[in-house]
């Protein structure tokens, strides 16, 4: 298969928003485990914003998948960038709970009167990950709004 054909199957979710909060406040909201659990509606187990840290989230199991999302911190630069792998699902599942091997990246930058947060969830392979791509595309938009609300509580 050519590189062009492989790339055509890979998709990403991008949400870009400017918040009226400082970079410090948004970073804390993104990386404090109790706050992460609030904005993602899944409490992380074992998370630290340190490269190499392995952690998990637990969601609703489906079919042969136990609902565990396995993550590893790939990048962590305070007030600038957080990236982690996001792997879950099972090869035997179709639709919800299909095998997923993706990366979630949060990029922070200064903006007029606040901070810009750009979320990129990349690596969706279609059609295999179509259900996750659709559901998470809608979900990440809501998550970004919740991050804003939780950050507002800190300021």
C-alpha cells in the first residue's frame, strides 16, 4: 500500500479555543488528576505530567474489551504541551470498543487576554474507528467547554 493510501485512512479531531485564563491555570486544569477526572468524566489512574508515565482511564466495557484505556505520557512541557498515547478496544469488536491506537495532544499558547488551547486527537483509522471518531469528535468539543468552566473556577 502506498504512503498516500495509508495517510488517507488516518484522521484526526482538532478543537481550537481561546480561553480568558492564564497559561498556568489552563495547564493545572489539564494536568491535575482530580480536574482531569472532572473534564473527561473518567478519573485517571496513575497520571503524572512526566514523560514515560503510564496511566489508565476506565470507561464502559464493550464485547471483548474491558473498557480500559491505556495511556503513556509522550510529551509534557509545562504551560506549553501535553501529549499522551490513547489505546484501547479489542480486535474482535466492531463499532464501539474496536481497537484504537491514537495520540491526544494539548498545545497551549499565549493569546490576547488569555490562552489558546488546541487539542488534536490523531491516528483514527477509518472505517475501523468510525464510531470512536464520530463519538469522540462530539465529545472533545464538550470537554473543551468543561475545561474552560473548570479553569474559570481556579481564576
